[in-house]
């Protein structure tokens, strides 16, 4: 009987131990595994965070009491899976879900080129976009004009004013070449630019060849399609001899000082204006007569001139420029012999552009000092001054007929130059040689590269003894890049 009882009791104990192990597996292990699986999914769902948090709690509760006899064999099934090893590598985000914020990009390098200058032209952008290193482009300008001078009209006539051709070549990633040839009035051919740039760093680069002399902004950015007024400013044609190009060498560059503020510079040594400044015109001192027609000729006096410009660009749509020029203009030596004293010409100019919404205001002023022999100072000016301000307001922009984006601008400009600041010695009266001009009009831009403009112009002219003349004109013109 005792053996039967012991045998029966031993079987019941083993059966109870098996039931207990099964109960622990169902009650503890399975839920713990489900909880662990949920934690793993939650960790994957947290984008960019390491899976080191939400570790499953150790399953230490409901541990079965140890048995000393007939210990059940350990079960390998339904065993809780071990927790994944901690890692600091972020989980890759799934497609379509928000990702971590990209790191802040470094500020772009400052562009050493002038906005509106020789490299800020549409044909270069089209070429570089297609991956080519060579481009040919240009612009043309033509107009019709009806004018009246002192009450007498010379009728209506058409004028093909100019055709300019550009050539650009990117010789290497650090070297580029550009040239510009102008055909003016259908007969006069002028080489305006033929230069080589060696790009070292944004803040220092080398330029050599025939380049535009940096006196004022207009001489550097004078393309007709950029403006909605047909005639060029008086200060940029009568005082500053635009378009003024010369042969020399120099450096240029730009610095980004703070966010949105850029400082640029360019400085050159070149041949300079020649003896025609004084004596080249019967009207008096004319700087435009000092330009050298043959740019491949030698310097007439062997004394190079120096010119330069400083540019300041602000983040709120304002650009300022300060430029200067100084040099000897007369031929004071002949075959090594000194025949005259050195006559110096100096120019200082200030320019600005303000862009605010649909309104653009720009202007330029220049002051010149010319050394003239004492005996000629009443006939030839020693001081000159000129300035202009123009305003352009876009009053309508949108789709019009066959155009995707047309713009209509109202334009106005005021010009003033005094080419002989001083007084007559005999009478004490002010010397004249002045010109005041007012221009108003409207311009249509069917595309940004083309300007079709209609303008009315009124001029008041004063000769050396203050005799006043008057002229007016109506102009209809078109200018476009190609």
C-alpha cells in the first residue's frame, strides 16, 4: 500500500509541476514576449532616436518554487526573446514620413562680379545651364524719333543705334575670357572688352586686357535692355566718357561680411585718358575726347592712370558704390625731353540703387578736377559736375495675350550737368555750359530681356555766356538681348 501511495503521489507531483510550468509559460512568458515585441515596434517608430529606451522589464515575478525531486526538464520553447543590444545609430526613416531637420547649409560664397556687369547677362546663364563653356550673345537697340530744336523740327527718323556682340569662354574652372564688339550707327566698330580673368579666391582675382574702367556704375552696366529710358544719362556720356574701356591690369573680389551684406572692390592700372581732354573740342573741356580710339596703341605719356570702385550691397535692397580715377592726361615729354608740366585729371563718383517692391530708384553723381594752363582757364573748365536720378515703377504685371509674364513700367528721369563750374574774370558772372533734361515715359517688357519704350524728353541748354536753348523729342524704341 505504501508503495502504491508513493508511486501515486510521485506521479501527481510531476503532473502538478508540468501544469505549473505550462501556466507560467502562458501567463508570464507569452505576455512578456508580446510586450517586448510592442516595445521594439515603438522604438522603430521613433525616427532618428536610438533604440536604447523602453527596455523590457525583467520577468522576475511568478517564479515557480524549486523542487528537489523529479525536477522538470527546462523548456526551450516559448522562452522570452532577449532584448536587442543597445545602439546609438539612428533608425533609417521610412519613406513618406517626416525626417530630421537637415543641417544648416554654409553661406554661399560672395560673387565678385558686379550685378548687371559683363558676366550678369542672359546668354552666359543659358550656356552654363546646358554645361557648355563657350557662348555667343549680344543685344541690339533701335528707335524712331521726332524732335524739335528751338521751335524748328527736323522731322521723324529711324535710327539703328547699336548692335553689340558678346563672346564668352570658360577656359578652365579658374579661368575665363570675355569680349564685346560694338557696331554703332551702322558704321563705327569699337572693341569694348577683351579680357582674361584668373579666379583665385572670391576675395582676390586677377584681370588683364581691355576692360571697362570702373568710374561710376553706369559705365560698368550700360547695356540698353537693362534700362527703360532710351537715351543714356548726361553725366555718363558728357562727363564720364561712357562707354570707357582701356588696357591694363588689376585685381577684384568680394567679401561677405554678414548675412546679406557684401563688400566688393576692383582696382586697376591702365593707360588713362589722353591729351584730347583739353583742346580736343572747340566747346571746351570734354573728357570724352580723351578716349583713345586705338586701344592697341601705346600710352601717349608713359604715365599710367589708376581707377577703382568700392561696392556695398545691403540685405534690404540697397546698393551703394564709390569710385575714383586719377592720371596724367597730357603728353609732357617728347623723345625724353620735357615740353610741358604734368596735367592731372581726377574724377570721383557715387552711385546707388534702391529696390523696394515694384519701385526701383537709381542714380549717379560725378565730380571732375582738371589741371588746365592758367591762360586757358576761362575757356576750358577746371571743374565739372553732373548727376542723374531715375525712377521706375511696375504698375501692372501678369499674363497678356501670348506672353506668360508682361510688365508695364512708368519711368521718369532727371539729368543735370555743368561742364564749366566757375566765373568769368571780366564780368564775374557764372560760366554756363550746362544742360538740364527731364524724361518721362512708359515701357512694356513682354519678357525680361526685352524693353519696348515710349518717352518724351525736354532739354534746357545754356552756353558759356548763359544763352538758353530748348529742345524736345518723342522717342519710340526697342532694345533686346539675344
